[in-house]
């Protein structure tokens, strides 16, 4: 037998087969988890996900930039399942989508919720797909905070504030909000609201006055949003991928590619690293006075 006559060579062949087989399995598994199927052929459409409350833009911007610069990615779908979030990060994502759309076809696909900042982000794309029952709209700004003054009085704590200007501690949770301060905050919210309206009008090629009439904060179903011109088509993610692929000139099979994302909130990072900071920011966001493009009922 070959194995007895050439034991060393036989060992090398068996070892090579094991290594090759392991590499093949690993490649397949990595393909499954990264969204890059290892054995599929076809031209590629990148999927960038915007999920949950928008508190940071870094990851989404990095993924958009990667797909924008990757020649193998012919087009991009921004998949949105978000009630919105902080204004700044939403505006940064909006701007990055605009930059990406200058070189590649970009459409949005709405999942169960794409409201307020979620809709704002979608409006930067060339075409918006929604499910008939998608919760969308909520074009507006919300500001809120919790006042702890009575609680502080009951437990006998007296905050001491040293400030350089009369309004430096506007929105303080340990004293009442004065009428003049309410007006200042309302002016602030109105300015941000107008920015929302202007950007949606530009992104959707609509008259700003027409958008303003729809921008009283109310929510719409995907079907109603289609009637109002806030979305372009009713369809799911597959429909969006197929459409953007054809828009980009793909005639054959389309492969969906998801960026590789680091698993969040590992135990080590949760205790020592960026995940701990992110968790703290998430908790603080709900307590401090802040403005948001956010659908958050019940406040």
C-alpha cells in the first residue's frame, strides 16, 4: 500500500487534506457571518444597517466609506430599523450617504421602524422602499429631561451651581425651568426642526412647504407615506437589492454583502473599554437635556 511504502509522504498528503478542508470550512463559516458568501458568484450589493437608537455615526460612516471605495461593490442598500436618535450623528450619516450617492447608487430599505432620524437618514438616498406597515414619518424634534428638584428636597440635598452666564445651566434637573428658558429651548428645537425639513426637502426633491405640512411629528404607515410622497415604493429588502442592482447596471445574479461587524459588549470591553463608554453614553442620553430626531412616545 502507498501508506506503507511512503509513510512520510502519506502523512503530508493527509495533513494537507485536513488543512485544506479546515480552511474551506472556516472560509464558509466566515462567509456566513460576514455576509460574504464564500461560494456564491455574482455582482455585489453592499448592505449597511442602521439599527436601534442612533447615538453614534462612526460605524455606519466607516461601512459606507468602505463600500464606496470597494470596486467590487456595485451599489448599496441602507437597511434601516431605527426610531432615530441624536441629531448630530443622524446628520453625519445623512451627509455620508450624500457623498456615497455621488459615486454609487444608494437606496434605503425600511424595516419595522424608520421614524424621525431613521426617516431622515433614508431621505438622503435616491429611492426609499418601505413595507406597507412600516412605522415611519415622525418628522420633528423632541427635547426632554427629568426634573429631580422635589426628590432632592425630600432627601435633603442642596445642589450648588457656579456659572458664568445666566443661561449656562438651562435645563438643570434641580430647579424649575423659567419661561424665558422655555422660549430659548423652543427656538432651539424650531431651528433643528427646520434643518430636518430642509434636508428632507432637498433629499426628496420636494418643496419645503410641502414637507413642513407633514412635519408635525405624526407617524405614518409605509403605505400612507407612499401616498404622501415620503417613500417611493412598497417592498422588502430583497426588492430594494434587486432594484438598486439594476439601477447600477447589474444584469446577472446579485450577492448581498454585509460588512464585518465586531461583536458588541464583550465582557472585557464592557468592563474596561469602548463598550463601557457606549453603555454609559446610552444611559446618560436618557437623563440629560438633549435634542433628538427621535420617535419616543410616552414622555
